[in-house]
C-alpha cells in the first residue's frame, strides 16, 4: 500500500477498452485503490510488476506473447510478491487449475460486479483467496475426481527426470534446478532435453503446462 493506505494495482489486459473500464471503476476515490500501471501483454505485465511492485495485479488470461498463467508463473519465479487476481472470460477447469498452480490468489470472470471486484482486490491484498463460484465449482470437481494415474504421460520419466520437470513447472531456471538438486548445469541441461523429448513438449513452457495439467507442478 502507498502512504495514503491505498492498495496499489496493476492492470494487465490486451484490450484497451477493458483497461479503461477498470480504470474508471478503480479510479473512484472511495474505492481505496490506486492504479499504478497498465500492461497490454504478458511480458509487459511481468516487467511492470518487477518495476512497480504493486500490491495486486489484475491479470487477463489471454494476451499476446505469454499468457496470464505464464506471466504469473514468471512473477513468482522472479520473487515478485504482488498478489495476482485473474480476471477473464473463461472458467473451464484446466485454466482455473493452471492459474492457481501458477500462484494466482484470485480468479474472477469479467461479468463480476464492481463491489465484488473491489472485495476481491482487498482480499488479495490481505492474502485471502477469492474464486468466482463457477471457477470454484470446476476446481472442486477436479479435486473430487483427480486424473487417473494410468493416463499420465510421464510413465517413461525416471524419478530424477520427474524432479527436473516439477521444478520446470514451478518456473525454475536451469541454474536454480542445478542448485536445488545438487547437479551440474550441464547435467541439468541434459535432463531438460530428455524431459522435452520423452513428453513430446516443444519447449519448457509446454512441458510446464503439461506437468501442471496432470497435477505434477
């Protein structure tokens, strides 16, 4: 919060009309919120979050470049403490799980009312989660019926390769993985190549999303 006790918010959405609408809603002097920046891409959201250190980031899911989930994951990997509230049009279970696993504390749909949005921002600033009822329903369905182990695409991975994949899913760099697993950097690079080949992932991001999707992240 700033010196006036206002919650500092960064808006990340690729649609200007959405950003302007949120600016109008949050710009009310009675809201207790101060908008400190706007981002139109996932990369810009990470960069501004690093520079501005807002209390809360309102993050869209679909943006040019990296999406909101990956932007959230990169923020966490960089040690940015800002709380992320996903504000999107989608409530399917996979997107909800990915966002929560990436580190988002809130998940709201864009039809949310002004009062509910402000409540979610205040809750996020306190470290309290807020989920749209539809998103919560999808998440609870997944918890009640977890994916079958028989359908896991990771059967060919060794325990060490699984360890590497878990750390990739958490946004760790090769250097960080090497330090955590007490391996050389060259060994880690070799493991990463093997993991990508065995899972059929084209890059680290695809491997991370695959891991999160199947509950490995």
